């Protein structure tokens, strides 16, 4: 620190003024001090950053989420943020010091010190959240994150998927999404929600297929029928690696993929408490309720709704607790697993719309906390961005199908295993072949123009 022998009353207010100007824009204080060349040199990086922001703004919100999911971009933003911080600090301190020495005997130095602290805070906060985002992406990908899929305290480590699609080149990608009812007081890990989502990046065509939890006798990857309800397969496969060498998630992916006669590339699981927190973190979702839900028996073990769930038709803004009840309730009049599956698809579509709206910066901290402790996937971290980009670019008119009776399944309430659904295998296979068929591709050029 440079000390001055000037008395307190000799503080030069112009030094603080110059520091304020360089705080507002690097080089502005130097221009005020008459240092034209230095002002231009300090302003160039800031001008380039402003131009970059203008370009991004002019491009709209397309790709917003995918950019947030690209660890390379996040690391680049951290480096840029810290470099700009250093540049601004140099500009602020130099603008002050050119007018007078920095000494806490002068009130002007106090003002400049406050500007330095504020500047550091302005850059430290986004850098912190960017680093947190990078850490979260690494935690949830390839089996990190939660213990929802585990029988002990160590998170499952899912193997890297083979035969991964080149989404950036327009290859279709298909993901199995499962919801695990892993709330307080529950020690099971049944996949009560199973949904196959697929996007063709080249055409924008997107589809969702809900798989009933009570399917019985579905052929396993080796062709033998699974003699239990499908929602127990992942847990059974995890606990018996000798019989199920592909593990829990791998066996479930291959089994459902075989049912639909399509390749399921990736897997993602979320516990229901995490879904509630994720929806709350983005400020809720907007859902058009088509049919009233009247379930006086609904209770939420997450201590949000414990006296039944009721909602009328119309457009509703739902918080996490309401959205969770909308997705889980099935005991009201005229309600069942199939109507619930339709609502779950609706809710996922609404959440996708909210996540791609481009206004997530303020919600990002809470969203990161929610997914880090609640989500697990086998998507490699370096492929998350391209997958998110395909989801963002998908058509809003998503084709949604629930495997309902009598076309796709046959109910059997008298079965020894309880109420089960026997799959109509050929009908389901025909559906899969129609929904997940690859669109014709334009031939790629092989030579130079």
C-alpha cells in the first residue's frame, strides 16, 4: 500500500471519481484523467466482451441450456470472468492512483476500496456457480450423484454406454427416464415411472412412450420372460449380477428397448423428492389440466400435501408439491396408472418448456442443488450438452403414447402376482418400429467442392 504524507483535507475527490468511472467501464477513469492511450488499451477487452454479449443476445435463447451443460464452455467462462476481474481491478486502482496515492488516511481511498470489494464479489459469484455447475455435471453423469440406485451408501457407477449416437450429426437419441419413489419411510427402489423419450435432431421429431409398471412376463435380453412386475426388474438385477450381468439400469434399458424394438442409448433416474425441488427451483411450471383430479386419499410423505389432492381443468401454475401430486395421484374417480402416466408426460413437457425458456440464471443455484442430490444418469458429461441441445431444438408437438389396454396390454387382476398387465408384444413392437424409425438421411458430401 502506498502512503501519502498529505493531510486528510487534501484528499482529491477526482481520484475517487476516476475510480468510479473505471468501475463502470474499464478505461473510462483513465480517459477522465487524460490518459487516452491507456484508456483505449484498458477498454478493448471490455468492448470485446460487450460485443460477444450482443451477439449472444441477438441469437436469442436457442441453445441456452445446452451451453450451461457444456463443461468446456463453463470452464472458458470461468477463465474469462477471472481475467476480466483482474483487468477491471487494474483499471480501478490505476485510475485512482494517477490522481493521488492510495492511503486510508484519505476518504477517497475508502471509496475505491469499496469499489474493489464490490468488483471482486461481482465476479466471484458467477465463477463460483460455474464451478459448481461443472462439479454437478461430473457428479450426475456416469452414475454419480445420488444413491437412489444403490443398496448401500456408495453411489452406483454405471458403465459407459456403448454404441452412442452422434447427436451433433443428426443421429436419433433415445433415453429411458425412470422415477423412483424413494421418499421418507421407503426402503424399496421400484421404478414406478418408466418413460422412453426419443429425439431426432435432424427432423426435430420427438416422442414419449410411458411403460406401465405392472407389465408382467416381458422378455429379458436373453429372451426369457421376467416372471415379476417390470417395476422390480432394476432392483432385482442390481442384487443378482450373476443372473443379470448388465446390471440394474443396463438390464432395464435392454429389456424395454427389446419390447419396443429400438436401441435405448441412455438412462436417467430421479427420485420424486428431487423432482419437487427441481420444479420449485425454476419457479414452478405451467400445465394445462384437461381433466379434473379428485383424489381424497392422496398423501405426500414429503410433508407438502397430506389431506387429498384436488385440481380443476384449466391452466395452472404449479409449484413442486402440486406438480408432484399431479404426477403421482391415481386413486380419484376415473383415475388410474394410465391417466397418471399421461399427466407425467404433460409435466415433463412443461418442465422442458421452462428449462428451455432461457431465463434460468437466477434459478441456476437451486436447480444445481436439486439435481446433484436427486439425479443419476449414464450420459457421459461431455455428451450432456449435445443431448440438451437436441431436446431444446425438438418440435413442441411431441407425440406422446401410453401403453393402455386393450391395444397394448391385457389386464389380469386375478394373477398370483396380483394385478398385472400382460404385454401384447407384437402390437407394442409395431408401435416402437413406427415411433423410433430413423428418418431418411441426406447423403454426406465425400469430396471437396
